[in-house]
C-alpha cells in the first residue's frame, strides 16, 4: 500500500477529485491549509500588493493499493497542473499495514 499526499491549489480541487473518482479512487481525506512556497515576488491587483507565497492550498491524503499508485499520481498531475508556479507537490510513502476498525480486518481489503 502507498500513501499519496498532495498539496494542490484550492481552485483545482474539484478537477482532481473528479480525476481520482474516474480511476476508482473514491475515498480520501483533505484539509484546507496555508503554507509558504518558493515564489518570492508579490503581485499587484487593483493597486493592492499581495504575496503569492502563502496562497490557500488543499492537502489530500490518499491511501491506495500498489496498483493504484501510478494512476492516482497521473490523475493528480494532469488535473492539478496550471503550468504556473505554485501548482503544488506530491509525496509518496509506503504504508506497512492498515486495519478496518469496525471489523478488525487488516491488509489490502481494508481499502475497499
């Protein structure tokens, strides 16, 4: 099993959610987060300067069976990309074990 953590633009969330549903990933958690990025310059809109390094983001936490890892990553990459600085990041890590609390079942079947 793999844990995919993605930090994306909040404006791209619905496209990413739809792309994940289209490949069969129907369960994940998400949070609204704010963070600092690499972009150092601010932007001016209607005479008001604002920083783009601390824009609202959405943090997704997705645990998938190994065969869903690459399709999920590709779905996020294609749906979240705008081509601009600040599109986000994806992190992948291994999950040793999972349990379904209701039944005590463990292993890959807990993700269904």
